C-alpha cells in the first residue's frame, strides 16, 4: 500500500508539489504521468522519506523497491557483488540475487563491473536491485528510460507481473503516454505540481487528447 | 546496529577505494616523502632513534587521510547512490561506521610499509623498542581520529575537493591548537584538542590513558555527529 | 526517528565521558628502556606549585644522545603544567641564547628561566629539570658560607691563590655567597645552607667542635684540603667515614698528567653514579692528597662514595721530595682524591640529612686553576648536590642511553633507495597490477 495525502513541497518559496493525494493498492500498477518538471520525482522522494514534505504525508507499508530516476551504482563493483551488497543493506537473503538478475535480464552480467555496462544494462541492474527481497511496494521513477524497444516490452511485462503475481503495489512514473496505457491499471496525471486527473487508461489516442488538454488547462490556471 | 551491515559497507568501500588509483598514488607519495624526511633526520642525529618518525608521519597523515575519506559520503550524495541506501532503508550509523572502518583500514595499510624505516634503524643501531610500540599505537589511534574527521567533512558536502579541504583545514587547526593555546592564553582548553601533543606523547614511548581516551572519544564523537549530519541531510 | 536521535546523542555523551574519564585517571604506561618518560610524585607536586611562566631551554646538539628523550620529558612537564614551556636548541647554532642564559657551551645542558632568574643544570634528566624548577620556586637562593679565620683561601682575593672567581661562579649559579669567621666566633650562622672550607692553614681549635656539631645537625660542607696544609680535619670527617691521608699523589701515567708534572694528575673518568660528577669533563688537581673512604663496618643511613680516582700507575707518596714508589712507605694507586658522604635518617616525621664532600686539593678551585678543564663544573655540581632540596633526592637521574649509528654514505644511499624509492615503487606497481586486472574483466 502506497498512499500520498495532501503532499506539498516548496523549494525556496516555489511550490513544486501541491496538495497531491492518491493511493496505490496491492496488486495495482498506478502510472504517475506528467510532463518533465511536473513534480513526479519530488513526490516520490517524499513518499520514500528522502525528502521532507512541506505539508501532508506520504506512507509506504512494508519494504519498498526503489528505482531512482538516474540510477547509478559503483563503477568498480561487479553487478553480482553490488546486488549482494544491496541485499545486506536491505536485510534480505542473498539467495534472491540470482532471481532478480534473471528477471531483470542481467543474468549474464554478474562479473562485469558496473562502470563497464551500457546505459540500458545499467537501468536493468537498477531494476534488479529494486526487485531484491520481493518487496510489497515498488516506486519506479522512469523505469524504462534508456531501454531498447525489446527491453521496454520485457520491463513492462515484468512490472505487470509484480502486481499480478506478487500482489505488490507499484507506482511507475513516466512522461510517456504509451507506457502509462500499456501497463497501468490507473493513471494519476500531474502537471505543475498538481494532480489534474485520475482515471483508467482507455484507448491510447483518447488518452493523449485528454492528457494534452488537461496539461494545457493546468498550465493556464 | 548490525555488524553484518557495517562489514558490508566497509567491504564495498574498500573495493571502490582500492579499485581507484588513489590509495596507490597516495601510499607511494606518503612513503617516499616520509622516508626521505626521516632518513634525513637519522643522518642529522646520528642516533638510532625512531621518535622523529611519528610526528612526521602524523603530519603527513593530516594531508593524506582527507584524500582517502573525501569520497566516502560526498560522492555517494552526488551520484545519488546514497538515496538508494537510505531508501533501503539503512540507518546512518552502519553507513558511517562502515565508511570510517574502510578509511581507517586503508590508512593503516598506508602505515604498514613505513615499518621498513624501523627495520632500517635497527639495521643501523639499537633503537629503544618502547617508542616504536607506543608510537605505532599512537599513529593507529591518530589515524582513527583523522578518518573520523575526514568522514565527517565528507558528509557535509557533495563535492570531494571541498570535503578534502574542509578536513585538512579542520585537522590543521586541531594539530596546531596547542600553539594557539599558548598565544591566546586559552590555557588547557585548546591544548586539550591538540593532536600533535597527543601524538608526541606516544612517540616519546609512553601510552597515556588520557591520550588514548581522547583519541577514542574523538572518533566516537565525530562519527556520532556524522550520523546526525547524514540523517538531517537526508530529510531536507 | 526520534529514538535514533536519542541514540546518537547518547553516543555523543559516551564519547565525552570516555575523554573525561581518560584524562582523570591518567595512567601512564612507560615503555621506554630507561623509564625516562614517567614523572615521579615529587615532580608532580613541584610542578603543581608553578604559577608563573617557566621557560626551559635545552642545549643539546642534534646528534647528541638523549635529545629526543629530553624533548619528550619536557613535553610531559608541559602537559602537567602549561606555564612550563620549553625549546630544544643546538648549542652550535644558537651561541647567543647560550651566552644569554649563561650555559657552558662545552657542557651544554639546560637553563630554566622565570622572570629574571635563571637556573641551570648540566644534564636533562628529571632530577635536573625538577631541581631547576625547585630552585626557581625557592625565592631565596641557597647561601654558601666561605669559612675564614684559619688562613683559608679568600673569596675576595683576586690573586692566583684566591678564590674570588669561585665566589663569582657560585653567584652566577644562583647562590648567595657569604663569609663566616669561625675564629672570631666559632658558630656557623643559621643562614648558611652550605659551608665551604678551602685550604685551612691554621689549627681549627674550637671551630672543629663547632663543625662537628653543625654537621651532625643536618649540616652540609665542602672541604677542600691540600698537601701543603698541616691542619687535621679528620676528627670532623671521621663520623662520615672519610679520612684524609697525608702525602702527595704522583701520577706515573703520562696520559694523565698536565704538562709532564707528575704531581698534577688529571682524572678522566668517574666510576660512580653520584650526580656530583655526572657528565663531568676531566678535572685536574695540582698537588693533591688522598681522601680515603673507610669501608669497614656499617653505619645506618650512611652512603659514602669515592668520586674521583687517579690512575693505576699513580701512588700516594709520603715524602713529597721523593717521586719514586717505595713499598711500605707509599700507598699504591689508584688513589681516591675526592669523596662524598650522605648520612640520612628519618626521625620525628622529617628527613634528616648531612652531606659532606671532601677533596684532597684546594688549588684546583683557586683563581689560577678554576677555569681549567671541568674544575668549575665540579665545584658547582658539588654545591648543587650539597644544597639540593630534600624531596628531590629520590628523583630519577635516568639519562637516555647513547645509541650511536654510523650512517656511512653507502648505508645512507641504501636506506634511501629501499625506503624512499623501492617501497613507493611497489605501491605504484600494485596499483598498476590492479588496474590491469580490472581492464581484463
Ligand atoms: N532540490 C530542488 N531544489 C529546487 N528545485 C527543485 C529541486 N528538485 C526539483 N526541483 C524543481 O521541482 C520541479 C519538479 O521537479 P521533478 O519532481 O524532478 O519533476 P519530474 O520528476 O516530474 O520531471 C522542477 O521544476 C524542478 O526544477
Ligand atoms: Mg523526474
């Protein structure tokens, strides 16, 4: 269960996130959709306890798998050692490393130092790291960024299965409509720090028109 | 605070650190400068004394330890890997303790080859064993304190060079605070914090519980403050 | 979150507590070979009494043994009391300071300055440093009374046979100098901390009894006797197991006489730990008789030490006209020419201490010979020993051992090559190896 209640955040007087409320139930994938700079990352960081809200409250029950927007690990550390290290940090069994590597598609990269991976490979290590210990909630910030089309499809399948098979609550931020409509049960649309709509994605074309209109409206007011 | 986590953090830090050129270059420079200065001392004194080794080594550590510790928190804060650890969630204490431990072990590794200088003195004459033992105990404790200060400085900023400079500056103030106590008439208060005076006591061949207590306490205090800083910087 | 803050604050408090407990308990584990770093309780109690600046300057060459140990020792004084500061100088590089502080450039040693008062010591052991500080703390300088009235050498006479230079030397070393005429009034004044009787030539008469009485009552005296004098001081010295053996020493070792005169022996080394002759340069005695130590029997609390012996080739001639050894008449060498006695007892809650130094010659102290070799140091150290503060006598006089090395050019180069080039190269090599191994992955 992930829930945001009237989350607000100001940076030096500028209100970047304002009165954002929504929740993600177990078994549900919620898309957090909005243009660049809308406040998605800021909201997620407040949910994770990495940023103090100026107002409101964010909560995540149980362990959470987090994939940050610009994921990076330690260049000198091999993929497997990094994942083992993260297991120890999360306090979960080291035995989970192989499963996470397989699921994220980095099964063959175990001995490779992180610094010598491609952009897409790095992002998948980030995903693997989030999967460790089968948490009950996921916060994935731009999860598919830097992946090639094949991998995007795989990643979306993976995200879906987290909710469907593991009954996890999954919050995925994206600025891509296609992504939202492909995997999400529900979409929370944010623009200029405010939630402007919350609905089930229907046909992609329909959503796109609505989205652009919503964003435009928000920017006008 | 689980020791398994501390060990994991320390192990990761050691891997990262020793995969970079930093410890090798710093170790080589440290050894070369220290050896040149010390052999010169032997030449001038014509006595089999090891005592001058320790103030020299201590002062050089003042400049090298911050280079070893500067990346510990600053780099993780800059790249964002610290967020992942804190979202894991890892409380600050095992992070601080692990990073300090890695820095301390690295510094001790830097000191290990200086033993060749003691071997040289023993080859040339018959030095007193007391100052060798007490001096290295003092250096190890000093290294622990310096590492604590270095890690603290690194937690204050996301910039490695700034962290190193803050640490060197702070350590120089501590090192010379006994001089300040004389001129400022601040008496024992400033001198109490003088790292050079503490080290000199060890180098002379005596282990004084007040010196051991001070250096250990300094480690504990700097690490506790670092934990506070890391935690408060998390929630900004 | 709140509990974490509390935990961190607890750790902070614990850290401060460790420091406070550490500096309160202050246990010292002295690992040095001579235990030269630990300070005794006596020193600590003395150092606590210092309430004004005391600047200690140590003069030791950079290559002199004990230099680092002296610095370490003084650093501990400084730690005990911040009023005590110190610096260690190389005498060859700071002749100005040496001159200003009146330290003998050859002997070196230390000077402690408080205000305009200077106290000096020839070496830098705990005994010396604490002794100098005690003398600074003691506002009144000790008084040396030159006995007169029985033809003694005159402390005001500047003729070669006078001892005016000795009086000046003692003043420079922090003593008050007075004279006391024991013929006019055979009572040693209470103000005298030590009595110096140099070459009496007239019988002592009632003064002998007064000297015996005064010595028995914790008196301190230096007797400089001479073969030319016929005055018998043995009744005064007898309780302290010292005895003057009349005659004149003939030195047959050509290396131990000055300008070929066999009646002017040089003493090169002193085989005793007595601080009176510690680190003393060779001394030289023109015309000297024996001061024998009676080693029979045992007097509780009495310690007698022979201070200076002439060589094995010397002998004491009973007939000053005859320079050849005659068995049965003369005494074979080595001949003791100076000795010291310390009679200490603990009575009625206080330490009672009598000290006597007797020397078989007085000429070495006269204006003619005082400046020669170690003669002046011998006299200053003798009076220091006589007047030293009661409490300080148990202080360690542990001097650091000489640990010479011979750093030949080849060894110097090898040392540098090994430690400053080879080891750093190994560091860099290890770095390169790691870099290569990582590239291959
Ligand atoms: N630490 C910060 N200080 C000041 N402004 C910030 C900070 N972090 C984010 N912002 C601002 O907040 C807004 C929202 O940013 P973000 O949440 O990263 O957007 P999104 O993730 O939706 O692209 C942006 O305008 C950004 O410039
Ligand atoms: Mg973002």
